[in-house]
């Protein structure tokens, strides 16, 4: 019996177990997929514990996507560039780290809005692990422009400098939340705004994005995969807005492929997500 799972803190809200277990069952792969809550202070010990326990691989979610890097043996170049890993494959005791977040977001944008990355302009609200991975992927996929907005401005500036080293053809900028006029000007030319913070995970969370600054044509993706207050208000304003379920589906399908070297049963995984989130 193969063992997989997802590490994070918190992790109880994750829909990945239902989705991945459905995929294993569909392809008759004898495997389990577990929720693995890991406090940040115990991350190194937990990685060793999973390896010793014979886990074939696992997903990584907040707040461990960057913190796990020193404990891996091999890191995929794109994941290393984004300083973020969300998928670990155990190959005979050697831990390989990958990021499938950028691919998942690319597919979500394409499906929801019929929009390619190449030649289009994106604003990322938040620069955590998923945003780092996604912006790296988007820069390498020839986005025309990427704007970064983060509560801690220095983190946005640091990510901007890394992205500029990856792509000379993509216009990269970092703005502070307080720069209302610059934000408003930038938002008039942005094709998609992507909400990457954890705000919205709790039902009583408010929103941090100034929807009144967004033109009506702006499309919005909230990486959180439930119906957040941001999505409710954005739709009321007339925006084309979607949650992160499509991103979750496609990043999960790519992780499944990395673990099993088999094509993921995407429709089965999608139906499992719908069943558990309805």
C-alpha cells in the first residue's frame, strides 16, 4: 500500500484527500492520502518521519512551501526559482521537490476566462508561497506584465528582483497597498487580478482588496477554493470572478502524474471536488 498526504498548518480544510483518493481508486492504485498537520517548528522532524514511514510523496501547503526547501535532496529548477514547493516525490529515499501551483493557475485562467498567459497582464495580491510559484511560472510563460502587491512591501520587491532575472520580456512592478493612485492606474490595464493571501479561509474574514478601484472588465481569481466574501462582492460589482477550485484540480492532477507517472483522471477528481464542496 502506497502512502501519500498533505502537510500544512492548518490543513484540516484541505479538499485534496477526497480528490486524490478518488484518482487512486479510479486507476486501482492501492494508496492512501492523509491529512498531515505539521507545526512550523516540527517541519524538519516531520519530513524525516514521512521518509522513514515510507511515504511515496506528499503535497505541501501553507506555511511550509518555502520552509521545506532545505530538507529536500533535489529541487526542480522552476520550483527553485520560485522558492516554493508544493509536491514532494520520494524516489528511493531521495526527496524531489516540485511546484505545480503555476500550472494549476494557468489552467484555471484558461478554463475560466479563455485567456492565455502569454502577452497578458496580471496582478498578484499577496506574495506567499503559491504566489511565488505562480508568478515564476507566469514570467517563464511570457506574461506581458506582472504586478505584485503585498502587505510587507519588501517581500514584493524581493520577488520582483527574482522575477526580473528570469524574464527580460515581462514587465515586473511592485506596489504598496497604500499607493491608491498608482494601483488604480495599474488596474486599468490588468487582465486578471489574482488574490493569493489566506484572507477568506475563515467565514468571518473581510476582504483586503479595494474592489472600488477595479474597472468592471477586470477578471478575478481567488486562490481560496470556497466562496469568499471577496468573490461575493466582486460578482455583485459585476466582475467575472472564480474561486481556486480549478487551480486546485489541475495542480493536483499534475502532482498525481509526478507521483504515479500516469495521466490523472481529471474528470473523476473534479467530480470528487464538487461532491465534497457542494
